[in-house]
């Protein structure tokens, strides 16, 4: 398949799994996957029950019927109240209060309330630059606001909340009570209090003013809206249709609430197809391909309403090869699990996931000997910067990312790499912050994390290493077994006890191949009859001792492992 400089949306259905790929310049840059057992919950609205309020954390934990309670920070509670709006508006204009950058609304996720906390922080920073008295007044206001919110939230109270971040690891969903409903051209704010904001990507003042005036005239009293980038130059009828759909959804939510009992799902976000089309469909998408007649029909119906001029770009895949193979991106999908990613120049990057952050190491590889060192380092780093951003988007990596670039002597070259990274991140719909490269060649990035990374969703933790990538040496396990036996012999004075030792088959081998038969050696040392038995269910760093007399597991009772 010939590469194109434009974007393609490829919708692949295999069994119960749906994969949606965004391709730029012939390379995969984003992959969204949905399975029946792991459906996305971003944007879902629940009637929850407050489980507990922790004023020290400035947060409440809310039962919404998921495995873990959702986390509701005070900054995401009641931000439509006059007290809180007054606090923010002291330092910010109305377009900052309601975040106008629709890039934060990834896949239709609510992004308005998540902007509240940064605004509070911005207000605090601004206050520090003013007179001390003003800063103290701000601090008192914030403290007062915290107490107001803590007073509003009581255990067992019912509260309407929306998911803004999916559960990650043992953490529950991040919630907000500032409800938003995302549409094609705007995001409806049911508690917006008349606020209307326009995406910062709509630059022309005249168009911004037109859109604001138009949407304000349509909105019912008390509602607010964020006008998205794709609304630029759109006709009034299309905007009105979009708003009517959003208002109809809100009416359904209100009706369902009348008979609801917490915890209960009140509103489910659009299907993965509608969500992706709503958030990724721009004028530079030249091809939309589906391999399923059902998905093709859903796509066509949406395009006919939202962008009829793009109907010609929609097609049902008829190729003999699987869809991703036919478009040459199957290898890109497989590369998601690879630690090493090769660069065209011959260099490569290594991506390591840790509990606290993701670390990326840039290496010049075989490219190093071909040019002067500084020039070689700059070219490799610039190529690596582009690939790092592509991998962040492709793997949906969030949180703290640290990139260790190849050392460069010239500060101007460091700035070129930093500028290149900033430019590449502008194409990313997830919010990010980036710091200039340090003297050690380290660059720090934070990227919005609203769901587990694609690697976590597509893979299972390795049963052998527990996800660390390293297994304990067999001889370390044998040393632990011998320490256990010494402790057991000291604590249990009766001799000639009969024990069964269960270990991984990989540990049995060195036990059997020692100079003296291990079982005989342990008998001479401890006067214990130990029979070693393989157990494939055990990891190489684990073992279990059983008393043969009553077949009881005594591993933890008489020793530590």
C-alpha cells in the first residue's frame, strides 16, 4: 500500500474486539482497542454514593459500582458554585475557567472540570506575585472553599459524577461532578451557568465572536458550552442540530435520575466508533476504511450527518489480506510490546516501564561512526524525539516520562531537540508539559493519563517475573530454602521429621546435579527427611514445605520465604 502524507482511519473488527488505528504518513500513531470485558468508561455518568470524605486529602471516595471507589477531588466538586467561580475569576478570564482547548477532550472525555485544579494553582502562583495581604486572603478563601466542599459531602449522600480517568492498577476512577456531554461541534455544560468558550485553535477573532454569539443565542438558560475546533466556519443549522442532540441526551439523564438509586450507571458514552469519529475526524483525514459491514454502516451514518462532503472517503475493505496487513501497519501494532525501537538512521530507543515513571534511553547504534560526534548526536536525537512522541501516542503512555538523550556539547543543539519535541507534541491530543534538556541530556515530560497504557490493556503480567522483566536466580532460591531448614531445625527439636519440598522444575535441576545428593546433605545437616518434588505452578523464586504427617503447608509457620 502506497504511503500517503494524509491521515487514515482504519477500523478493524476481529471477533469481539474492535481496533481503530490512526495512520499518519503511512505509520501508525494511535491505536484504540475495545473488548467486551474492558469497555471504556471515560465520559460515563453515574449516580454514586459518597463512601467517605477525607478533608486532609481534599477528596471524597465515591461508590459507583466498580471494584474500587472512585476518587473525587474537592477541585472537581461544585465548581459551578458562586463561591468557587469568584475564587477563580479573581485571576482568570471566562475562557480559562472553562477550558477552551478541545484537545484535552480526548475521545469525548470530559475535560472541563479537570482544568479547575490547574486554574487554582495558576491563581495561587499569580497571588504570590502580588502583595502578601492579597496572598493571605487567597489562602483563606481556598481554606474556606475546602471547608465548604467538605461540609457539602457527607457519607451515604447521593451525587451525580462523571468518569474523567479510568481505573489504573489498584486506583479507582477519577471523578468529577462538573458534568460535560461531548458532541461533534461543541461540548455541553449542563451546569455551565451561561459560560461559552471557544477552542484556542480557532484563531480568527471574527470567527470566534460569531461562534460565541451564535451558540449563546441557542443555549437554554443556565447551560454553558465549549465550541470545538471543527465548528470553525460551520453553518448555523449544523451547530443547532448538534446542540439539540446534546440537550436530548441531558433530558434522558434527568428522566433516568428520577427513579435511580445509587450506585447506578445513568449515561453511557457513545460507541468507540462514534467517539473516535467525533474526536478524530478532521479535514486532513482522506480515507476511512472499515472491514465490518456493521461498522461501515455506523460510520457512514455519522459522516452523512457530521461531514457529508467526506462521504466519498468512506469505504468497506475488500482486500484479501487482513486490514492492518493490507495497509502495512501490522508490524507497528506488534512493536507495541517491544522494548527496543529502531530508528531509520541505525540508532534506537529503549522504553522501560517502572512503577513511578517511563524511562526512554536514546542510543546512536551503528550510526555513531559515520559522522562527527556532535553532528551525529544531534541528528540521532532529532530523529529520536519524533519517534518518542509517536511511541507515547501509539502506546498511550501517561504520567512522568524521562528521556535520556545522547550527550551534546552545544546548547543550541539541545534547544533544537527541545523545540522539535514541542513541535511533535502539538499533534498529540493528550495534554502534556515538557522541560528543556538538562546539562546531563535528560528531558522530563508529563503526559495526561486518562486510562491504562495500551501495553497494560493488551498484555498480561508475566507469571514468571511478576512484571519486573527479571527472575530470581535459582541458587538464590536454594539459599533461601537452606536458611528455612536451619530455622526449622532450631525451632523444632524433634529429629527425623519427614517433609515434602515443592519447587519450580527449574530449581529441581541444580538440586539434583550437586556433588552430594541434596536430600542426603540436608539429612546429615539437620536430621530431616526432605523429599524434593517439582511443581510447575510455582515461580522460580518460590517454594513450599509440607509436613508429610498431616499434609499441612508449614512454609510460613516455621520460617520466612
